[in-house]
DNA sequence: TTGAAAGCGCTAACAA
DNA sequence: TTGTTAGCGCTTTCAA
C-alpha cells in the first residue's frame, strides 16, 4: 500500500488537514509546522494521489485534446503548442485521435467527460449541431483550434482562411501574371475548406477570371494525391500555369508530379502550398506557402482555455491569428 | 451537481450496488433489473465518474506516454501506434513531451504516478540508472519503445539497430561498390545511436575499409543538419561516394545539399536514410532507407503493456522487431 | 494556526 | 440475485 496523507500526519504529529494545507501551499501554516510536515513527506516518500484529490476537489488539472490524427505533422505541431502551454499551467493532456469521424469525436468527448477533464481543446473538420449541443451541455469550457463553428457559439482560434487563399492567389495573379489557376482542395469539405474554395473562386471572379469546375481538384491531403493532382491538371487541354493547394504536403506532391513530367518549377508551373509546415523547405524549389501558425494556434487555444478555466476576463473568444504569404522559389515573381 | 449512481439507484428502485454491477457489465443481474437500471440511466443522463471509480478500484485505465517530441513526425507515428492499441483496449493516453531532458523525463514520470496511471510507455535517448530505479520502484509496468536499456531490466520493443546499419552499409558496399562512406550521426549519442555507429564501424572494418573519424558527422536529426553534413562531406579532400544517415530527415537534407552543389543522386553520390518515414518518398530521387516500423513499435509496446497490466503470460519482454532495407533510387545498385 | 469530521462517487467484500 | 457497508485518499467547511 502506498503512503497517504494520513501516514504523513501521524509521522509529523499533526492532523491530516495540516498536511493537506502544506502540500497545497496554503499559507496558514506555521513555518515550523510546515518544516516538520515537509520532513515527514520526504522521509516517507509521500506522493499525493491526484485521483483522490480530483474526487474531493472536483478538479483534475487535466484537459482533453481531440485532434484528427496525431501522426500528421500538421496536427502534431498544434498538439505541441497545446502541450507546452498546458505544461506551463500545470495541466496534463489526455490526447485522442478522431480520424475526423463525427461519432468518434462525440464518443471521445463523452469519454473525456467521464474522466472529468477540466476542459477540452477540439480540432475537427466540421462542428455539427450535435457537437455544439454536446459542448454546451458539458459544463466545461471547450476551445476549437483551427476549427470553425459557424454558429460562433464556441470559443475558437483560427486564421482567416478565406482571405489567406485570396492573398495567395493575388500573388499568383499580380506578381506571376497567371490567368489559369488550378486548386487542389481537400475532399473533406470541412467548413474551413469551404472557406478556402469560396475565397479562391471569389478572388478569381473579381479579377474577371473564370473558375470552371474542372480547375478544382479534390485531393485527400496526402502527398500521393498531390501527385495525382499534377497528373490531372497537366493532362488538361488548357492546363493551368499555376496551382494553389490546400496543404504543403499536397503541394510537394504537385511539385514532384510536375517535375516527373519534365516541367520546371516555377518556369513552367508555379505551385503554392498552405500551412508552412517544415515540409515546405524540404523540397526543391522551396515552397511559396501560406503561413498558418499551427504551434501558435495550439498555444493560444490552450492559453484561452486556461483563462476560461480560471474564470479570467476574456475580451474576445473568437480569436483570429494573422496569416501571411512566404514567397520562396516555387512561384515566379 | 451531476447525476450519481445513487440517483440512478433511487430512480430504478434498486441499491447502488446493483447499478454499479450494471454499468460494469457484471452478469449477476436479473435481465429485468438490468433493463430497469438502464432505463433510469438513460432517463437521468447518468455518466459514470471515472475519477471516483479510479479511487475506489485503484485502476484508472489510463497509461502515460513519455516521448521526446510529439511534433516530430517520427515520434508522432509511434504515438499513433500506441494510441490505436490503447483505444482498442479501452485505455486513455496521457501524453507528454520530454525533449530528451533527463530531469524532465523523471519529473513527468513522477507526475504520471501521481495521476495513478496504470502503466507507462517510455521513449527517450538513454535510460540511466535513475530511470531504471524509478521505473522499478513505481510498482507499475513500464515498457520502453524504440529505446534501449542496457541493463535489460525493463521490457522493451526495438529493432536491431546494429545489424540494421550493417545491412544498409552492406548494400552500399556490395551493390554500389562504394569504398568511402560517410555517416551522419545523431549528436544525442543515445544508446541506440551508439549501436548504429558501432555497427557502421564494425561493418567497414570487416571489409578492410578504414573509418577515419572525419567520416562521421554529428548532426542533430534535422533537415538543416543534413544540409550541413552534405556541405561538410563534399568539401572533404577525399569526399565519400556514399552517405549513410541516422534518419530520413537528415538524408533529405543530404540529398538536397548535394543537389544544390550540382551533384546527381545517385550517380555522383548515394544516400541512405533511416526509419522509412513518409518523408522518404517525398523527395526526388526517392530514398533508399532502413525500415524502422515506428507505428508497429508503438502498437507492440502498447500491446505488451496491456499484457503486463492484465498479468498475462509474456514469453519475451525484450521484443526485437524485424527491420529491412527498402532500395529506392537514392543509391546505385 | 490547527483539528475534527463530513463528504467526493464509486467498488468490493460480505451478507442475505 | 440483490443490498449493506466500508473504505479509496483527499479537500473543505466549521470550530476551536
């Protein structure tokens, strides 16, 4: 059996309440008493039981994190941002991958409630009414990271995807002089992807450029589908001279797909990525890309959650972080 | 206040013990009673409190996972393997990144003990005596994933790094005809890295080839240090015609570093990676690499842990998974 | 500044 | 098949 607060109390000749005060840093303890207790703790190798504490205090100092897939570099960076801030505020993280499966997302959330997490950071493709209902009924704060809820009822941290894509396309049109631009979308058709597609279309239409449906290719966010997208676009009668993508990984696929066909990037084809993951400089030429600061999104989300947890004043719970375009060598300009 | 087992009992006109039996799937309950209880649970929206359960049963069904850095693709894959099996066995994962800092590793382990995790999966550069002592004194099972403990006292899952490197070098020598081979090591000098270096040296010496110290470059496991390694090796008077690396990411750096200098891979230089991460096919030419099945290592580690947790028979607790060389186009053969 | 005592919500003997 | 009764190890009033 392990050492309890009770054993410590006996050893130090005080009551368990005093021991509890000491381990919780309560100031109402006489220094000498504190010293005595600390000595006993040390001697016995006492280690507080967080589960018992959680039951008694109704606080577990752990937060749930639900993300699509931890093995994806993109989400992993987000997770790291969350973790670093969580550590700073002494929270533990219970991590689960959902594979963007709605029911699994809801199940995981439920499991986390059973575990009595103090709060949750959620990342997923879309936020259904069921999600919102579950989040609101839970009585714990939930923050959406890189995930938009159209009802705006749940606190969230994002960038402005609509404008971000437009900025990238602007670069292609104005600095590259491109007229025909393809877009490699993510077939998930998440709320965010919808914004991106809409931004893409609106921008081109504003420039009097057409966006026939065949200029939008549905990828699945993998390198392989980037390869296929290149195949597809370059086989078109009127092949685009620039390709915008919804992620760096697909952009890498497009670059290599085009190079495999003998094209020179960016002379024959410009390619733009999205996210600015570490991947974007691990290719030749290096990728022009939209910076989505995943680590920061994670960190800011967690920070926001800690405020919610401590009932601190939160001036704005729909946080929009700045984005920007990094121009490297995969586009002409 | 939330609904408790007690409320359910009252509603269903049974004792709390019966409710407990129902939610735990105990078979000693009359079907009609079970139905009554289930109905009450449903009606009240009862959700069992895992913390209370954990305190009473001394089992939390959660396991701690300590890895160097979740934002590293390599570790993230391991984490996913762990997670999938954990989910399968209904365990939750408490995840923490250690940055390979020994003290932090020990701290994290301690924190996890406070949280009363049922077991821990540990991954780190080296396992000191303090680690072994902490693990053994903890009274919970610990499994090392892709991490070797020279004392062999802690269950672990690995591949044979020594032989793996030798197989790769063998390929370089026998099929590529290389005489001068450089090695990009990981400066962490982890136990595993030591094995790799030793394997590298022994293999070359067996072939009567020299291994002067300047043919071993200390990288830091990043793409950037691969770039620098290429710079270094190609600036040597007697530049190697092949470079072995300790990770795919560094291999990618070497490939691009060499290409930036106008060399053709593999005609002018052969490059071999390590791990077979997804990165290895995201480069031209695609990487010849040593397959270290990270997902499997994670999955097998977790499976082993569940056996330990359930006191199942474990025939061998020092698991060595098979490795192999995938020959792609970054080496001549 | 300290102690006594009542829970937190559940499991697990033990009895019935 | 069901109920009774102790805890699990801690926090948190309330009193002293």
